[in-house]
């Protein structure tokens, strides 16, 4: 079975930076170990990243609800080092996808970014992807929104949520409820 590993926003600001998610460091370190062990079994790995301008609409100083985070080219926007190392050591092709680059547009889901959505659609078609394993940060926000949009695009049967690697601000309640409601598999 051809699988795609979709890792949502495993960035420093969501782990130890300006917008930390409880349990994110342990979850991303565990994900790094998983990628080191299982990464080669994926046909492709895609990593999404917030890559915001300094005046992004989601920032509290611009009327949004979040502190400034994942500002383009900042340390906080970088992929968590342990995971970065594991991804670079894997033989699975790696695709990096950015979102939130337009100061006036919020893109919790990678599928809200037209270029990234088309890139993922092409990867699924070109690689004959039968299953998409999803994880990342935060499970109740960007992972959940990406999963919702992905299910609309590809159907629920293609998705498999790696909940152990999806720390959430709400302790996982929203992601678990959606998974159960849509009959999506978990690990």
C-alpha cells in the first residue's frame, strides 16, 4: 500500500516558542523516532509549515487571537530539530509546503492554500497514494482543519490519524470526536 505521511506544522514556536502546545515536545520527539524507524516505508512525506509575515492577520497586534508565531525565516518557523534530522535521514521523498504567507488570509488547513492543495492532489495521484497518515500540531486546530478539508477532497477512507503525534490545546477531544464521527482510523 502506498502511503503518504502528512505532518502538520511541527515548528519550534508550537513546541517551545511563542505559542507552545502542551505535550508537543514529547510528541514531536516520539514522531522523530517513528520517522527514523518507519519513514522509509512511506512513498512520500509532506510537512506543512506556517510561514507568516510579521503583520499576519492572526496575530494579536493585527486583531487576531494568537501571539506572533512562525514568522517567515525566524527560528520559531523552523521544523523541530529532532524531527528535521529524522526527516533528512529518511529515504522517503520530502515535500515542504508553506501556508499563511498572505498577511490577510488565515490558513489553518494546508488545503486552504491553493498551491499546496494542488501539490498534494498531484502527489496523491502521481504516487498512487492509498492512505494518508496525518499528525502534527495542534491536533485541535491545524491538524483538525487539514483533516476536515482532506476528507472533503479525498474521502475519509483514505485517512489514518496518528493521534499520539498530534498534541492538542484541548487535550485531543476535538480531533478524537471528529475521527469517531467520520469513522477515520487511528493509531
